[in-house]
């Protein structure tokens, strides 16, 4: 028995007679998720809808070639894979259309750097869920660009795909806990907070194991 999501199984099944209806069912099922991805990497409704249209075209072209690349992995859900691929498509689209994805001097980019700085601070803090509640980072014009340290970057890459995506959506894209819960199918925003806290704790332990002492040590 196939372990693919039923709507995807039907779309990719070569014996399916009505491919257009199968595609329509796929779109109905995953439009909320794809829209969230499009919104996370764009600014403004028009840009988000443009990115969403690009996603639909990309996933449908060549008889759903990209979707056929998905292989069932018990360690990760299809939706996690779909978000990762969709986000990459959106970023490539923006680069092609606008050149640079971000303006280093823009308020949006300063906010992104602020969120990444927050991630560094959280990996050096004590385990405290109150540290990760939703907040609106200030776009401080004097904020210096801070790159994630090589040790932290390496530790991030050791996480599984779902947890990497969780941190990316929170600290790179600035999605709220409620939005992340929708994209990654958490039961509630509080489950998002709890998982982020667990992942941060894992990162701290990983950094310590690599000989990188944190403020909590």
C-alpha cells in the first residue's frame, strides 16, 4: 500500500484517468501551505500571489516532475519536503525577477539580521520558553550585520529537515507561531513554542559537545 498522501498518490498514479481533477484536488489540499510559503519570502499581496502562481506552475510542469522526486521518508512528512522545495522555488523566482533577494540596507533585512541575532542569543541562554514568545523585532538603523557563527551554522545543519525548517521560518522569515503551526501542522502555537525550545536546547548541547562554550555553561 502506498504511503504517499492520498491526493498526491492519485495525482502521480499513471492509471488516474482525470489528471486535471487530480491536480485540482492537490491544489485544494495544499494551497494554504503554498500560500504561507509564498507570503513568507515576499512583501505585499501582489508579490505573494505572483510567487504562489509560480509555485503552481513549477509543481505542475512536465507532468508534475518535481513532485515525482519525492520519496517517502519516515523521518519527515511530505508537507515538510513540500515547504522546503516550495521555498527554494520562490527564492529562485525572486532572484531571477529582481536580482538580489534582499537589500542589505532595507528595514526588512535589518529585521532578518535581528532575528538571526536573536537565534544566537537563545542558544546562549537558559532553557526558558518565555524567551521565544512572539515579538516584533525593531528595525534599528544602527544594527550591525551579524553572521551566524560557523559553529552554530554547523550545529544547525546537524538538525533534521523539519527542525531546520522550523527555525528558518521563525528566525529567517519571521513567521508567527500561529503561522508556523499552520505550515508545519503543529496542534497549536504553544506546541510550536515548545518545539523551538527543545531544538534550542539541542543546539546548545551540540555546541558544548563541539567545545563551544555558551553563556549558560
